[in-house]
């Protein structure tokens, strides 16, 4: 498990913002088998596998906050899901 350095933190922040931006702008418009695709759990899973469970859980919480802010939902609702 890599230690959280400022460089890694910036990379994870950029990954989270890019994932949510692509999710909201493009991927949510595509329906597969009658449902919408979701990139955020895939990004959270990848971070959890590569960086460890604590960083994965933290990334999931922050990514959920980004999704809530992008969709103008109740803040913290998606954070508990991801």
C-alpha cells in the first residue's frame, strides 16, 4: 500500500473529478439493458485495489460527495452508497 503523498492525493483528486464529470456528462445518457451505466464504483474499486482499503474508502466517500454536488442532490447521500 503506497503512502499518501501530495502527488498521489492530487492524482486521486483529478481521477475523482474526471470520473464524475464523464459520468454526469456522457455515461449517464447511455442505457444498457434498461439501466444507466455508472463509472464511479469502478473507479472506487480500482483505487481500493491499488492503494488499499483506507484510501479506497476515503476516495469512495469523496467521489460520492462530488456526485452529490454535480447532481445537486442532498449532500452526503451518495457518499454513503459509494
